C-alpha cells in the first residue's frame, strides 16, 4: 500500500487500541481525510488486531456492496445482469484504483454505485443516507452526491428530503470535529490547497508529467475504460438532444457526470495532482461505459447506445488482457503499487520506522522526511510533521488564510474558530531526510536506508542527530 494508506492505518490502530484520534501516540490530530474509512478500518482492527487485514476486509465489503447495488440497478433498469461482474472487474483491474487501496477511493466509488442505485428508483431516504456517507468518506465527495442528485429525476424532485437526510447523517461528525478537533473539515484541505501545484503541474495539466514518470502499460490500462466511458457519455448526450431519453441513459450519465464534476471542482481549486484525486473521474466514466454496454446488450435503449456496445465489449476484453499481462510480466507480489509517487517503497519505509524505534530513545520526537505514514505506522513513535502534530499546523493554516480571497478567508476563520492554541513546536534533535544521492554521508548521520521507487533514481532516507547545545 502507498504511504498515505499507512496514515489511515495508524489512525485506525490508535483509535482501536487507545481511543485516540491521531496519527502518532499521545497527540490528537485532524489530518485523516476520511473519517468513515478510519472508523470502518478501526472496527476491523479491533476484531483482528491487524490494520492491514482490516483494510482488506473493508475493501471486500465495499466491492461486495457495489456488486449487490449494481445487480439491483441492472434489474431495475432491465439491462444485462452481467453489469455487476463487468463493473467490479473493471474497477479492481484499474492500476490507479488498486494503487489507492487503504485510502477511501474504493469506498467512495462503491457508495457512488449505491447512490445511483437508489436514485434511479427515486428512493430519496436511502439515497440521502448514502449521500451522507459519501460526505463522511471525503468532504469533496459531496460533489459526487450533488451531481447525481441533479441528474436523476427521482432525486431532483425530492431534493429537500434527500438533502435533509444526507445532512442528518453527515452533520453530527462535522459538528463534533468542529468543536472538539478544532476544524469541521480535515486539516488536509488546507495542506492540499496550499500546495497549489508541483513545479507547475496541477490536477488539470499533470498528464505529460506522469507520462514521463510511470510506465505506459499501467497508465493505458487505467485510462482505457474511462476513455470508452467518455465516448458513451457523449453518445447519451447526443441521444438526449435528439429526444431519445431513457432511464438507462440518465443512470449512465449520472456516473459519468459525477466523476467529471468532481474532477472539475478539484481542478478549479488548483490542487496538486495526487494520483488518487483521479479515482472518481476514472471510476465514474468507467461505470458509465459499463452501464451503457449492459443496456446495449439487452437492446433496450436507443441505437446511439447500441452502437457503443462493441466499443465497450472491446474495452472490457482489452482491460482483462492487459491486467493479466501486467500481472504476469513481473514478480508477484509487487514491490510497489503500479501508480504511486512515494519516495520509498512500503517495505523500505517499514525498515526506516523500525530502525528509528531501535535508535531513538522512547518519547523523543523525530522530524519526518516529508512522507510520514509508513514510518510512523511501523515506528509507533513521535514522528513529527503537520499531519501528526497540531503545533505544526498553525503556520500552514495561517498561510492558507492569508492566501485566500475574502469569502474563503471568512469561511476558513469560521472553520477554525474553535481551534485550541497550537503551542510551541517541539524542538527536535533528530530528523529524517530524503537524499537523492545514495552515497551522501555527513558527520551527523546515524543510520540510512535505501529509497528505490521505480519512478526516480535510487536515493536514501537518512536519520540525522544534531544535539542541542
């Protein structure tokens, strides 16, 4: 799993074993983007005592729910009963989605299936519950819920009821977070929007950058089903314009437009191109294509949709073949996720975490090298950065408020009005740093570990000790 997945697992372990909402022992934080994902993994951790096993249980439960909901959706629409098989197969063979395991992406995508399933039949209360769970999965997933509610007539006509139920589900946590944790939304909103871009690359224009960093095969496999789904979305739009409106078309459009709407919202915020931010748009368009193919197979919709059936079928065959080829082309299990931008593998960060625990006295703080999840999870000690220590969030929060426009500045100040004083940042004699040169050594270096992710040249993570005189 990627490094951010280890942040989620650390939160879940601390909550399950110590009743603490935070990344490192003894310090409350609010950097878990998905409270629902943390709580679900916490339940699994409380039962198994193994957060990684709990991640697997949540993943299987999410996919099982998606299969059930898409099966019910197929029955309601009168389309091919192959829909759940095709949908789940396309989702679990996506290199990008697979790279987000441990994060909330699969959970959110599966809840999107549930929302569309209930929305297609106008079940506003059930749809409102699922919409509320989507917001608890990630605050920005509210965009998915809003788009689906607008597109599907059964929900649009019951907008007030659906919204009220969604608020009843999501609001208690956000009020608690506002009053107790000091922010109604996770601090990651500030962190990610403050970063703005990576050397000029934002979510909207990062494709050329990633094309250079990662192998072509997993990128092609991730994009192909979504590209077919985009064509299907255009086809449904043309069909609607010429008067061939169908329920299946609305459902397919709801999936596709929800993903596109989410991508557009994040693009407007100019967030950095974190790979999992592409999950909803790729999954939404993929599901649009799956519904189109299932409808076309049954010949229950317009000829415009029927004409896309061959493309969808070819896409599914190509995805399956590419997935098998990708699986057998290298050593199994994979050393790293197919598409991830971490600086070290999970195994390497685990070695760093265990090494720090052996060298640094218990309770002594250590500054992180930037990425913190895997090191903090395996060290179970005081690894410090803005994700783990509230004293280090004051500066980025103040910077984000200063950078905001008048409306956003007022919202941010209201959001943080209950934030307790941060206090002084801990003084650290120990720090971890990433170095691009694997042979670079200094007099204060204590330990070092390799950092060998496929997208960059081999480097190292170094533990440095600078005693305070």
